[in-house]
C-alpha cells in the first residue's frame, strides 16, 4: 500500500502542532508496526527491507508491517520503496510532501499503524537489524519500552572520533541537567531504535522538535517498565547523515520546551527528590577515604617509616583511598544498584569511571580553591572546605547519574 500525504494527517483530537496516537481495536493479539523514516536513502532501502523481512517473517509470520515514511526525498526513495511493495506485501510507503523532520515522520507512521507494538529503526542500516529480535523479545515479555542502547554491555559505536563522542555525551549531560527525571531513565536516551507498547502512548499529546522522538515518548508516555538491549552503531555504507548544526539547537529547544510543559507536580517531585540517604553514605565513605589517604601518606613519606618521595607517596595514598572509597560505595552506598550489575567487567568499568570522576573532581577542587581564596580573599582553609563541599556534591551527582545509574524501572 502506498499513501501520499500533502498535509499532516488529520488529528484525532484538536491539538495544534501536536500528534495524538489513536487507540485501536486489534484483530491480532500481537502485531508489530515498524516505522522506517527516510530521507535520501534510495541506496539503502531495498537491502534494509529485505533483511528486516527475512528476520521478521519466520518469527511473526504476517503479524507485522514495515512503514517507510519518506519526506519526498530528491533521490526518490519513496519511489524505490513503492516498487518493493509487490514483493513485500507487509510494506507500506508514505510520501510526505509538506513536512520534514525525523521525529514527526515517525509519529506520522505510527498514526496510521495497525499494530499494538510500535517501533522505529533508521533507514540507513546503521542500526543492526538483528537487534530487533532482542527488542521484540523484551517487549513481548511485557515491558512498556524496549530500547537499543550504545551505552550498555554489548553496545558501542564503530569508529567515532573523540570529538563526536564528546558531542554525543555532552548532549546527554545537557539533557540530564535540563530534564533529569526523564533523561536519567535510560543509558542511551538519544537512541532512535526502539519498540514501545501502543497503549503506553495513546492519547498523549506528543510534539517533538527535531530528531529525538524517544525523549518525547519517555516524557509524555505512560512508561513504567523499560528494557535496554546493547547494539553497536554501524558506520554508514552509503548516503549521508542528515544531522546539521540546526539539530543541536532543535535538541536544546526540545529539552527546554519539555522542561516548561512538564509542570505536573509529580514530575517536579521526581526531579527534586534528593537521595539524602545515599548522599550521607557517600559523605561517610569520603571521610574514610581521607583517613586512609592521611595514614598512608604518613607511612610512606615519614622518614622514620618508608621515607618515599612526597609526590610518589601522595599518588599511592590517593589511589588507594580512591579504591577504598570505590569499594565501600560499591557495597554500601550503591549496593542495591551494583548487585544488579555485578559482572567483573561492569565492576571494572565502574572503578575506571570512578577514578576519572575523582581526578576531574581534584581539578575542580584546585580551581575552586584558587577562585575563592584569591578572588574573594577568603582564608585558604575555609576556601578549601567550600571547595570540598562543592566537589563532593559534584562527585556524588555524576557517580549517581553515570556510574551507579539509578534506572527507575
Ligand atoms: N522522513 C524523514 N525526514 N527521515 C529523516 C529525516 C527527515 O527529515 N532526517 C533523517 N531521516 C532519516 C534518515 O534517512 C535515516 O534513515 C534516519 O532518519 C537517521 O538519520 P541520520 O541522519 O542517518 O541520523 P544519524 O545516523 O546521525 O543518527 C541516528 O543515530 C542516533 C544515535 O542512535 C538517528 O537514528 C538518531 O535518531 C539516533 O539517535
Ligand atoms: Mn544514520
């Protein structure tokens, strides 16, 4: 089937600029509608449809549909896709002529979808199709949202430059600052590869700006249980990425817009609730680290003891106190979280990240100490206390959000 759309699809309810996913009565108990947004993907679309069909047909038989939503691509992707419909009867093609944008294309596809499981995958083969079967398994086990993630075990990116990695992580940190209650629920909130239960997003007004449809689903949907599946983001073989500088501004706009519109008390409460118990434990562990550091420095450097050089002694003392702190945080402060992620690989990774956060904290400590004592002319010991308080809070927050991540599912 092919549909050509010149205007946005009729809304089921009046909400200017918003989309509403309608509720439907299902003929099949479990039916997947997978949307493939495309813009100039004529060289990729055939291969993708072929691989997806060969993966899904044995598992779902005829209980699925692939919906290509193309924004009138100059390379006529819609035409190529349409020519495949004969061979792949579960394929539907939408050609939008008056709107552009990845996120709205996905919503447009979901609006005409027949399934109770809605999904999205990129049309450029950068999302490995095989991961779809794992996502399907997760959603069929009853979670509301199953997301393919680059940032958990078995996940990653292929050949990204350090700049691209920093930009990607920077965007995530920005999200955590502006919208902590939403962004911290997932390791990869930027993912564009996921499945969601239709009933978790029906009758919600969704109004995404730009690229990040998943953030909208998380923020506005009724998402309780989430499952993440690791995947490696592949390099593009043909065609070009459509990401422009404008997308970064759109992303910021989207976050701020959501921040303003999510004024429901429950959301605010969620954002503002501060984990005091954990923070107290983190502080106590920090103090134990100071004791370890001081005692070791004395043992290593004192002429009557080991008499090692001051710098070497301090480095050894600091590293051992970091390991001390890590161990207690691992089994006490964040024990409930680490017991759920307890492979040696995961523990090592947390130790390395903890080291990095401490090191960065040390740099901040020195900067703040200098800033307060020199600029404000405050006694250096007082200034150090302030610096320690600020850096401990920073260490705690970053570790909570990035290292021992609390997922609310
Ligand atoms: N219909 C439509 N309209 N499709 C679009 C548009 C548009 O305006 N812009 C991009 N697309 C399609 C592309 O053709 C591709 O199939 C998919 O959306 C992703 O676009 P890319 O430009 O290839 O994005 P990317 O590779 O940089 O980013 C992807 O990876 C991120 C990280 O996981 C996207 O999938 C993001 O959604 C994802 O977050
Ligand atoms: Mn891509």
